[in-house]
C-alpha cells in the first residue's frame, strides 16, 4: 500500500523537479537526524508528498543546503528541511514499523521481523510524541487484519481502514484546516488501498493471500471497473485538496495526485488504446 505517491517526473518543470528532489533529500536527512542512519532505509516518496502538502499549508521556516551522503558521497545533493520534514520522518518510521509487524504476522517474513526489531525503539519514541497518530495506525491495521482473517471480501470496508489511518497521519495540528485535511487524506487512503489491491490481485490469488477483489479475478472488465472505482475516490481527494489554501508546490502536488498516482495502474491495466493519464 506504499510507494504510489510519486510524481510523473517527465512532465514536471525543471524547478518543480529540483524542489521535489530537495524535499525528498531533506526528509532523508530528517530520518537520519531523528532516528539514525538505518531508519533512512525506510524512506519513500509517500511521505515526501506529506511534507509538500503541510509545508504549503503552514509555510514553516526551511533550512536549505547542499551536502553529500552515503548514496551520493562525491556530488553534494540539494536538500530542504523543516519541522515538517521531522514530522513526516516520524510518521514514516511509524508506518514502516507497523507494516513490518503486519508482514510478519501475514507471511512470517523473517526480513520483516528483523526490520521491525530494528525500528521498534524509534517507533516507541514516535508513539510517545504522537499518540493520536500512532493509535490510529495501530487500530486501522488491527481492523484490517480482522477483515483479512474473516476472509471478508468487502473492498469498501477494507479501504475504510486505510482511510482512517491516513486521516490522522495527515493532521499535523488541530486547527481550522484539520477537517479538510482529514477528508482529503481519508479519500487518498481509500484510493491507495484499492489501487494496491487492484495491482496485487494476480499475485495474491497465486499466493492464496487476502484480496478484497478476489471475486473479480480474471474478469476482462477489470481495467474499466477498477479505473471507475479509483476515479471516484481520487475525485473526493482532489475536491478536498482544492479546498485548502495551497500555493507553494500546488502544481507539483497536482502532478502527483492526478498523473503520478496512475502510473503503475496504467502500466499494468491500460497499455492498449485507452492508456492515458487517468486524471480526474
């Protein structure tokens, strides 16, 4: 369910792409600063979107610079950091830790168990700082596990669990923007869960794993059906996104929501004449 919130880099303006990479590098540095170098391995672009969104909304003071790192030891990389980079780093560690636990329970993956053990001290610190968010993540994953254990093929119920989790992760502070952020994140979470289910349907059937779309396996109409379901959820997300007073990076974020989010789906399901951006 992670890794889909990426920009369509080929259609970004040069300054947008530079900003995107710098915010990503800043998040990576925040992970290292807050949780140590191992935590940087959990880095993903999903939380980069969160930094962009909250930074545009709250306009924090940003630290910028250029520095080398383990991945880029020779040529320095531009970075942008703020208090919101640190917040997203905390959420990144929390979600990575609980996902590892979930993978361990589902598949008895020793790799997931080992990663969870490494991330646990960091997660305990996150939980102490952000109990509301961590409680929401734990509750949502527990509810989702219960649905999976029942074998309940209800896409709406399963997606709602992920929506509940994202609602709290995206709310940095309780203020006049909280309701719009929660509504936007809820729709985005539902979209991400359903997208992941559509993407993994074949593999889940082969491995005899839970998937709420199991009854649709092999249906030739799935591409159109899934696209309609996803458009509905993303339409709600963009509606609430547009209710927020976002100026900085608004075009970059719209690229992620309306183009980048569809890249994997289009590659899998729409390589024929109907292939397009999928934008709402």
